[in-house]
């Protein structure tokens, strides 16, 4: 039986990607808060957005995107 292989991305790589993202609040939080606190804050924000879209029937719009 073959062994399962798992692949994990190093935290440093994830943090660098987040710092370059379009969300300036995320980069600021990464500089001042522990990374797990930032991860929970990001998950919370995403959940609130998803809930709002489900309740209002809206479609997700990316800021700055031209339709």
C-alpha cells in the first residue's frame, strides 16, 4: 500500500503572498499581530462576506475589476 504524501506551504511563503495582496488591512495586521490571529480574522471576514451574499442574493464583485 502506498504511503500518502502531504504537501504544506511554508508560513513564510503564505505571509509574503498575503503582504502583496490587494487588501491593505491584511498586510497591516500581519505586521502587528500573530499569524494565527490574522488567519482567524481573514476567515471571519470571508465568512461574513459569504453570509451577506447568501442573504442578499448578491454576486461577489472584485474591487477595481471592470465589467
